[in-house]
C-alpha cells in the first residue's frame, strides 16, 4: 500500500485536528541508531526523535532485551493493585535522582496525565483551585492541562477546572522585556509575578507550574535564576512550585539532569514522560512525600507503571546514565548552537537561535522581524528532501525544533548542520 493510500485512509477515520507533517506525509517503517526509513525506502537522520521521546535512539539492544524479557514472562499487565518489581526499582531510582526530600513517585501513561496528576495533588494539598502558569506554555491536551496552556494555538476550550493566571518570562524573544539584561529581565518578571498575585488572585494559589525550557512554545530559554527569584515570592505565599520536565528531563539540556536545576531551586514536584521510555508510553510525578500522600480518596492507575513500560524505562535510564548521555548532549548541543548561530549571521531569515544541550530552536522571520510560519514550513520540507527530519512549533508556528536522540555522534552533528545550512539558504533564496 502506498503512503498516499494510507493517507486517504487516515483522513477518513482519524480526526481532522490530528496534525501530520509534510505536504506528503511519510510512514516510518524501520529505524536504527539515529536514522529512520520510510515505506518508500528513503532513510533520514532523525532530529526530532518522536517529539523528544526516542531519547536513546532506535534498536538499542539493552532496552530491547529488557522489554523482550518481560514480554517472554507472559506478564504484560497487572495494574497497581499488585506489586510490580520494576515499578518499585524505577521509582526508587527516580526519587533518588530528583533531589526532592522524602520523594515519592506515581507513574502515568503520558506527560499530559502526569501534569493532570500534579495539578490534582497541588489543588488538593493547598485546598485551592487557583494556578499560576507561564505565558506561551504548553502542558498537555486534557481538560485541566489545556486550562493552564498559555498558547492559543493549543487551547481548544476556555473551560477549565482551575482558575489560571499567567505570568511573564516564557517567550523572551518577543515579550515586553526582551531588551533588558538578564538581571533586569529576572527582576521585571518577578515584579510581574508579584503584581499578578496581588491583582488577579485571592492569594491562596495552589501552585506555579512551569517548563524550565518551553517545548511546544519554541524551545524558549529564560535566564538562569528566573525560577529561583520566582520561588522567593512563592514561598512568601506558601505556593508550590511544579517543574514540568516532560521535555527537559533526563539530561537533555546537557548542563543538568533536570532543567529546573539551572535555577538553583528544588521544586515541590516534577512531572516527567517522553525520553524516559525511549518510545514506550510512560510518564509520572515525583513529589515530596507529604504532597504525594495528600490524596484522601481511592485512586489507582490501571496502566501507569505497567511491567513492560517500567522494564523498558529502567533499562533506558540505566543506559543513559552509564553512557553519560547528558555529557554528550552538552557536547553536541554546543556544536549545533555554534554552527546554527554562524548560519544565522549569514541568512536574515533566521531571527533567533536558542536552546541548551540537544533542545534547540531556530526562529524564522520576515525581513521586518515578523514571524514567518511559511519559512518554517519550507525549511521542514527542504530538510526532508535532503534527508533530515526536524520539528516545528512556537506560538506563531515559525520555530524549527531540533531534538535528536542523545546518542548523536560527531559526524551526524556535522551532517545535520550542513543540511540545515543548505535548507535555510534555499528558503532565503526562494523568498526574494
């Protein structure tokens, strides 16, 4: 069956709002290392990794063997009503890595579900339905997480179980404080936080939830220390801090294992997903024991932390740590940022290059600096034509998102930079 035939079947039975990349969508049928192959036999270097999820890459023996061993046992599922050895082992490891005192872990199936759980914990613990979130944020597609998403393109409804107030500091490149120094920017955003608390809330807010680096919002990076300054204000009110580490966790930023560590603070809770499973469906929350245990009603997770997912996740985490993939993310990310900033100096279609580690955004603009989603669409097509898969996002849909597997090699980094240079040059030439 051709990809065009599969596309027709897809559109007949799946929702119109289920987005597909490319003018001619592709089906990935094989993968190894950092490369994937489509149904027509074309192979690509993958620089988006299933939206940062295939963090280790493809066909990793240690991970596949762990999954296969669990499948061979015949036990694919038991539920949280029974003891799951790998679930316990993985929770112990994450609790220790979190740095959160007396940490406990609850497993879910996705980042959306993890953030929903964190909101439930915080609102129950604080007995308040008020929540602070960042402008241009994204936290998931469920009822409460849409309610705290500060990006209109991903907010399908104004209805919400929580009352949300948004604060500055999410999208520095285009916000009101963009021309300030780092110190003045942090000060201005912190003043805004205090003003929001005093003017739009009753004071007894449950939590601030924030991505250390915004993902869907375009890999926006605030100055280090922003959330430390925020936390001083939060502590005055007793407000909890939740770090959404769904995209920034597991060493992807290079300099730290968790994105929030760049700010020198320990949150009350962190949510995680994506890279932990290297393609398996798993997410969760790690939080202070007192906060985690604040739920008084019955609660379970039918599929969260199931034996197959936790076996694969445990193998993924062990591989990541034993191979110092955080260090590799720092090394390859630095090369990519340097190379991309050199490209930006040559082509004015690039307005901004930002990121940390293997989490990099390239914002594309018109000559007057206006966002250019059409340029981003064209770069997406040009890179594919040259054998590279990248992502796209941002408030205006004009940011190319680069987040390859953390096992990326020197040669692959060089290959990607050359393809990106050629593709950006072609897009700049096309708009003349």
